[in-house]
C-alpha cells in the first residue's frame, strides 16, 4: 500500500491539491458561442445604420455594434474567468457575420466595396470595413483586458488573507480572560 505525501501521518492533515483546472467547461463554451451568435447577429444588422447630416452620413451603427460585441465578450470572459471564452465569442461573432453576409441575397448586411459605393456612400463602406476588421481587433483587445482584470482579481484574492490577519491579531491566552 502506497501512502501519498499529502496523506502521510507524519505531516498531519496537509491540504490536498485542488482538482480545479483552467479548462473551460462545456456550459461556458456553449454560452460563449450563443452570446457570440446573438451579438454578432445584432452587430451585423446594426453596423450600417447611419445618421444623415445633409451631405454626408455619420455611421453610428458600427460604434454601437462594436460596443455590443465588446460587452458580450467581456461578460463571457469575466463570468467564466477564462481567456478562451471571449475568444470563442469573438470567433462566433465573426462566423455569424460571415454567414449573414454570405447567405443574404443582395446587400442587406454589407455594401459592395467598389468605386461607386465609395463615391456615393463612403460612410457605409467605412462602417463595413470597421465592422469586418474591428471584430478581429476587438477580440484581441478584449482578451488582453480580461486577462488584466483576472490577474488583478487573483492578486487581490491572494492579498486578502494577509490583510485580514493584519486586522485581527492572533488571540493569546492573556486576551481570553
């Protein structure tokens, strides 16, 4: 019979190592894909919205679409406490964009990138380019930001026991009388 070091009677009751791994559970993967599909679909629908100011349009829809995409990735990343979740959500957003643009008849979710559209509706061309390229850049930025936030939270958690010990000094025999 083999005795593990952590269960050895000489050492007393040593804590067993945690079985928690950094793997992302199937529930979080499915949630990240679902959030990515929903936010990617909403963003693809909204990114061409613009406000005409007379001679040119202001593409407010692309800013709104990128905000929705970022918030979805951020929420999934912090909720799962894993860096893969915002990446999975970002990939699902981009896949949703590709499917919606590829399967739609006509130019409902994108504008053709040619000289004619650049001449007449340049703000829509810019909005399409920002949405298509912005999702990739946004996903990388959100992964970095989630990583920074998770490290900060882990550091605060590891500092907490020392802060509590400083607030409550150990009780000695003289203090219990």
